[in-house]
C-alpha cells in the first residue's frame, strides 16, 4: 500500500471519528436541553419561539402601548391604542400567538423547573394577560370602526345628488323605453343607497355593542368619559361621525325625504305649469260648499308659498351678517312653513305642480345652510366664552398662587401658653383652631409645650393622648365655679383710675372680660354689682359723665317709647318711681339695662380717650398720657444715695409700674431682674444697695415700712423674689 493511500485511509478514519463525536455531543446537548426546559410537550420549537416573543413583548412592544406606574410595572393600556404613533399592529401578532400557545399547552408546563428566560416569559403572561385581552378587544373594535368609515364612503357615493336630479330630468323629457331605462336607473340607484345604508347602520350597531363590551372589560362605565377617541368610544363617535359634513342621523333623514319625493313622482305627469296650484282634477262636480272650502284652502297654500319665498330670500341675502337670534327665529318659521307645505304635497285633494314641489324640496338645503351658519356662530360664541373663562381661570389661579405664597411667607402663629384659669378660654380656643397636627402624638406634644403651671405639667406628664389631656384640663378648669370668679377677680383687681391712661386701660380690660363671659354664655354675671364696683374706679369726672349719660338715655327711651312728659313737679308722668310707695321693699332688677348703658358708655369713652391720646403728647418724654407728671422727686435715703429716674438694672428711663399701675423704683418690677437666676438676683440687690424686703434702693430692711414676712414662705422678712 502506497503512502498516499495510507494518508487517505487515515483521514477518512479521523473524519468518521469526528462525526461520531459530534453526533454524540449533539444528542447529549439535546437531551440536556430537554431536561432543562419546563415544557414537557412535543412542540419544543414553538415553545422557544413563544418564550422569545413574550420577552420581546415586555422589552420592546409594551413600552410603546402600555402606561407604567411611577415605581415600575404596567398600569393600563394607552388610551390611543391601537392608533399609537410610531407603532405597527403587526408587532403584536407574535405576542398573541405566544399567549395562545401557552394557554393551550399550560397543562404541560411546570413553572418550578423554568430557567430565567422562561420565568420571565411566564411572569409576563401572569402580569399582562388582562392587558392582552384589552389589546385584542381594542383591535377588533377599531376594525369595526374602519369598516364603518369605508361603508360611509360607499353610502355617500350612492346618495341623492345632482346626478340623480339629472336622471329625473332626462326621464321627464323622454318617453317610451328610454324613459323606462332612466327610471330603472333611478330605482337601481335608490336600491343601492338603501342597501349601503342598511349595512352602515348594522355596522354602527355592532360598533356600539363592541364599544360597550370593551368598556366593561376595561372596568369603566360606558359613558362619554370612557375613552376620548371616536374609534373606541361609541358616545364620542356618535357626536363626531358625519357624512358630507352632516350628522349621520340627519343625513339619512334628509336622504330619505329626497328619495321618497323622487320615487313617488316617477310615472306622474311631468308637465310643469305656471300656476303653483290646481284644483281637483278627477271630480268635476261638487256642491257649492265644498267648492268654497277648496278655494279657501288653495288660497291659504298660495299664501304660505309666498310667505316661505319671502322669508327664504330675506334670510339668504342676510345670512352672513344676521345675528344669532334673528337666524334662529327665521329658521323656526321656515321649518314650520316647510313642514306644512310638505304635508300638503301628499294631500289627495290638492296637488302641487312639479315646480312648486321642487321649490319646497330645495328649501331643505337652505334650512341646512342656515343651521350650519347658526352652528358656526354658536361655536364662535362658545370659543369666545371658553377663552373668557380660561382667562378668568388663569387670573384666579394667579391670585390663588399669590395668596398661597403670601400665606407661606407669613410667620407661623404660636400657641398661647396656659398659666391658669385666667387664660384657659383663650388657650382652649387656640388649641381648637391652631393645633392642627394630624399626628396624635405631635398634637399632644404641642399641647404639653403650652403648659406653664407646674401642677398642670405634673398632672399631664408622660400622657400623649390629646383627647385625654383635654379631658384632664377641662375637669380642672372648664367649670363655672373656677372661670367666672377668676374673670370677676380680674375686674376687682383693677386699680382706681388716676388719669386718662389708666381709665383707658380699665375700659379695655372690662370689655375684654365681658366678651369672655359672653363666649361662656354667662353675661348675667356681669350684673349691677360688678358695674357698680367698676364705676367706683372711675375718675370723679367720669362718674359724673356716666350718671349724666344714664339720665339722658332713660329720658330718650321714655320719649321714644311712651312719648311721656313731665308734670308740674318735674316728675315723669305715670312712671314706676312715682307709683311706688315709699315703704315698699321690693326693687326692680335692671341689671340688663345697666349693663347695656355701661358697655355702650365705656366703648364710646375708650374711642374718645384713644383719639385724644394720639393727639396729646408729653413735652418731656413725647409719649401720650405719660407718668412724668406724677413721678416722685428724688429723695435722700439712708445711704445718702439719690433716687434716680433710671432703673439700675435695665437702664430704662421709663419708671416701672406696681400692681396698681403706679410708678415705683423697686427693682422687683424690672423684667430683666425677674429673669435672673436666684443667686444673681441676691447679688444684684446687694450691689445696688436695695432693701431686701421691698427691693427699693436707698434703705435697709431694718427701716423698711413693710413689717410682714414673705408671702411665699411666711418665715422671714424678705422679698418673694429673693
């Protein structure tokens, strides 16, 4: 054997071995693949194609036609599908096929053995199965819509138009077989129109049912808001669908009338006479009564024809310039006359000439023209109104944004602190309207932050239930036995007025307390006794003015109500005072009258004092109603220190006032001194050489006129702040 033959034999052997190895590898690989996939059926290739198609749907197709949530995941089908820009319906074919294959073979699929691609595809089916059904339904509904569009074109091609009128004229001018041919063509045209019309109406009804089913499938109500597109929503379609710029229902009514008139006139006498009407042709002899009635009827029809002609000519000449109201009135009159004359056309006793019939029929186009003009004016007016409303809405939005911005820039209103019963009413109202936290813990924490009384803090400590806290504080403060005496004590503590400034302050306090009692529904406690005590704190001049005011008011009431007069002794005639016996102990409760007069007086007096306060100022301190005129002169005290007008603690030139509103040199009334720590206060009192009992610089506790012990501890003679 030659060397060449040995090489060929060796090569053939190696090739056979390689083929055997490749075959074995292929079989092993196929067996491995079959073991790895979760599909146990025989259509392996279709399964692989379906997996690829499903994953392709999720990655490339769904983003074009489905809307997503903000956090991911498919939310709904895009409202414009299947007419989505940049999308071809053919991209869904493989997806529908894959869904159908998985549905048929689902019993042969084991999801637990699926690899990553298969799991992803099965997850696509699970998450988008409902969307695929909606997509399929939308495609079908859109197909019905496309059918309607094509059928509407076919209907319009067979409608009654000028070509039909031409055939009619030809039929009238011809005779014999030629006339019959023209009439047959007209009948064939009418039959074709009716057939196309029936198909179109059937398709519209099918579209309506399909649109309703689609709305139910998408979980929406079958209304105009179900979808904005006319190719999916029947309600939108019905509003927008037109044939030759006419709403399809009106178009069919108009065509029906025209075809009916045409077909009914076929075979009749085609001679056009000059007179619009003719009397009965078949009956030659009637009694006088019927003849007279017929003449009146003919005259009435002639009158209607003449009136219709005048109104139509006038309206047509002013169609582009006439206002909306005038056009609507003319349209109503024309429609009324047109309807009556059309009824006369079918009256067996009176027959209109063809010329009159054609004129009445042609007025239908003028009616449509007027209606279009009215619609155009109304649309323009609607657009104008919409633009005005849009402008107003824009301006309103701007104002609302400005108000919102102003509110945001405002400083937050702080909650009122609760120190005791004297401010409980204001605090409670504050909690009601300003503590608006929605979180119950924050709301309770805000309430706890307003408590200033140590007892209240201890009582409410570690409680973070807002309603429970309000219940606890209401139990303590919110009852008449505590709030009413507190408010009345506030009035009792008012100092006797020495000047107009103190009078104004007392009046304001009195009015404030009255308003709080009014909120509590306890104005009866603001009785004659309270009013008497308050008048005792007036200046002598104010007392006299108040008494004079009451007398004048009473006199005015007597004159106004009873028209009473004075007798010879100066008494008012028939008064209770005159009738009352001197020894009677009973008295009349006139607290409401006193309260009314008192409140009116102090309100007017407060306005007057406020007005004069702004005009008059002190020549020394340039302040209204200052206390310079009653500031005591400096005196020499024990330590030979002159009393100064400047507070040694805060360096204020304006003297501090005591509890009675009078100037005092005690540093105990200085707010800076009060805010110091206890040891700092003691040290400052020592440095300023102030008395430890009254805190007035210039003398010691030994010579101080105050001999009582501290009102807090009751043990030693010292000021409560020390």
